[in-house]
C-alpha cells in the first residue's frame, strides 16, 4: 500500500481519453466502404502535363495558405505546430495533411448519382464550382498581396507589390486553365458520348413491314409482263351475246353468239425515245339463231424519236382486217359472207419548233384491198376493182399562245389510185384529194387534252361523168377529266367512202362518239357511249342517220380477273329503201388480264 502511487484526477482523465481514442479508431476501421459502388464517370488516359499542373497548383495553394496564416494573427493558434515541408521539388502533401487543400483531378469521383451504391447517405459533398474556387483564389491572392506589402516595408529591396500582383495573376490564370482541363476531362466520358444526340442521317429506321405503304392509284390495273424492253399487257375477254339482229341489217334476225376478244398493249421503257404497240381481235360464232362466223382485228405501232432539241420524228404503221358490214352501202346482197377488207397504212411526220411557231409535215400511205364475196349459190364474186392506194401529204403550222393552247392551220393534198384503171362498169375511179382546215390544240395535263378542227375536204374523180365527193370536214379527239376517276371523251371523224357502183361517186360519212368512264369504286368501273353517224350520198339527196347508245359495268374480282356486262342499242334511219334496221343486244362475260 505504501509503495503504490495514489491515483490522481488528471491520471484518470488521461486513461479515459486514451480509451476513447482507441475505440474511435476501431469504429473507423469497421465503417463499411462502398466496395460495390459503380463509378458514374469513366476517365481516360491522363497526360503528364496534367499531373505536373496539378502538383504545381497544390504547391501554390500551400504557399498562399502559409502567407495568409502569417498575415492573420488570429489564425496562428490554429496553425499546425509542424507544417508540412516538401522534401523534393514538386512534392505535395496528402489531402488529410493540408487544411486548405481542394479536390484534385486524381480524386475518386463521387458516387452520389449511382442508384446501385451500397451507402448513398455517406457521399461526400460536391466539388465547389469554378466561380467559388476563383473567389477563394482571389481571397488568397489578396492575403498574399497584403503580406508582401508588409514584408516590403520591413525589408527594402525584396519583392515589390507589383511583382506579387503579376505572380498572383499568373497563378490565377494557371488555376483557371487547369480547372478547365479538369472539367473537360470529367465531361467527356463514355457515358456522356452515349447521351449525345445522333446525326439524323445516322439514326436507325424502322423495318419495311412497319412502314406505311402508299396506296396505288389503280390497285386493279394490269401489272404487265416484261418482254425485252417493253411492258406487255394482254387482256382476254370471253362471253355471250344475245341480240335481236345478229348482222345489223334490215333483214337480220335474233341469235345467241359466243364472243371472244383479245386486246393487248406494249409500251417501251427506253430512256429517250418511245414506242407503243396496240392491237385487238374479235371472234364471233353463232350458238343458236342466225348464222354468224366472222373475225376482225387491228394492230398498230407508233415510234417517237427526238432527232435534236427542236426536231422530232413520228412514225406509224398499222394493219386492219374487217369484213364488210351488212349495213354498208357497198354490201352485196345474197351472199353467205361479205368480202374481207384489209388495210395497210403508215405515216411519217417531222415536227419542228422555231420559237413559238410549230411546224409539222406528214406523209401518209393507205392501201385497201378486198377479198372475194361468196354468193349463196356457191359462186365467187371478185372485188379486185375496189383495191386502191391513197397517198397524202399534210402541212401544219401553229403558234403557241401559251403552253396549254396552240391554234393551227393545215392543208392537205393527196392522190387516190386504183389498181385497175377502169372498174367492172368502165369508170375511171382514181381521184385527186385537196383539203384545208383550222383548229386548236389543247394541253392542260390530265384535265383537258387533245385537238379539234373544222374545214373543207374534196376528192375529185378522174371520170367526168362522176361528181366529186366534197363537204365540210370535222375532226376531234378530246379527253376531259372533270374530277378524279372520271374521263369524258369526244371523237369526231370525216371519211370519204368511195364506191364502184354504176353511176355513183360515193358518200361522205361524219362519225361522232361521246364516251364516259367512271371509277365508282376501286374494283367497279362504269362506262357509257353515245354515237351519231350521218352519211351524205354524193349526187343525190340520200342520207343515213345512225344513233347508238351503250352502257356497261366491270366488277374486278381481283387484279387479274373480273366480270363485265353491257347493253347496247343501235338504230339506222334512211330515206333510201331497204336500209332501216334496229339492233338490241346484251353481253355478259369474264375478263382476264395480266
């Protein structure tokens, strides 16, 4: 007892403080660390210049802090007893050893934005903004400036205030440069690059299946077949016709006919020039009633060639085979079948534009030849004296008032030559053809297009005993679309029909058609037609009037097949005996196209 030192109050306090320090260090070591925290910013390679700039910045901050502590007496008590002194050039203290140290570019980035961090509540405060850092640097600079002034007063000849100011400004500029580099390095990360807005041209587009497909203008139009450099579109129509007058004559009777029609068109896909080929063929056979067995058809082609910017060439060639109509003025009575008339025609035209003037010169050749007529008694009647060739040339001159309207005038001269100088009745049937007309050409795109003209046409026969075939000339070919899906057409034509009947010159036929087509629905099309024909016989007061009307519907089952039907009526009224007739018919068939 006598050797033991009495326990004093100060000794007990020392033991307690030591115990608390040990406990605090143990708890600090047991604090959980966010080992699984995800870095929110990914850093790239750091250059040596950045490392050196960071070290220099920390050294300047330490010197500025030391100067400020010496200038402020109140801060002397808070200064550490043994301040850190670098042992080698460029060495910097640790963050926990520098009171005024700020974050470095090598500090571990904060994980406050990471939703997967283990402990977000212990995140350190954010780094001060650049403005705050600059304010702190300014305060440090002011403190260093005041300290330099005091030193200058005590020790003349040392660093002056202007020198200190220049150094402070340089330090501030270096600090701003380093901060800017650090901010740029932190901003340009892999994550930030992924968040940048892409170039619109580099964006991914949706799949073809998911995009909206533009609807077709005519979803039931024939797709066509590629044949070489042409697109070929054939159409086959098969049906039955019930008619009250099978051959459209004054002595015709009712019948049920099988009717087959084949039509086609071929259009070139050339880059500069163009070509079009059209054709049709119709075959009729009697199923019951009046005997009819005939066929007719035509094929024609057109070629357009641009010779240069102002010169174009247009060539046409066609062939047609049609039996003589029973209602024709040249029809032969008492035959089992009318003679077949065949026509070969062709033309070549050259168009030239000079300013607003339009010039066209066209030469045409038409050759008609007839087959033999088979009489009811079995004999054959030759029609060789009706074979002839017409040569003609037409010159047109027009002035383009506007791109839509071009008035024109044209003259025509030609010669019709018969293969036989004298016919079976001893008449010279060759003739000379002259004509003149004026008209208007319209081009308003799909709204209105075509042309019409009026004038006079005369064909004088070489035989003085026969008067010339002459009369007013009317020609029209117009297409008008008042609204989408509706097309109205008007055609007119003047034809001089020659004959080999004894003492007759022939006649002038005026034909007109008004047609209409309406797309009621995408798969339903309606069409109609009105016809008016007037035949004026030369050398007499005889005339024929033919009126016709037709209406039809086509219902497409799909793009390749459809049902079609039509009704038609035709009536001929004449002041000549034995020519009047009425014919009514109904047709129902199936149309197939490709």
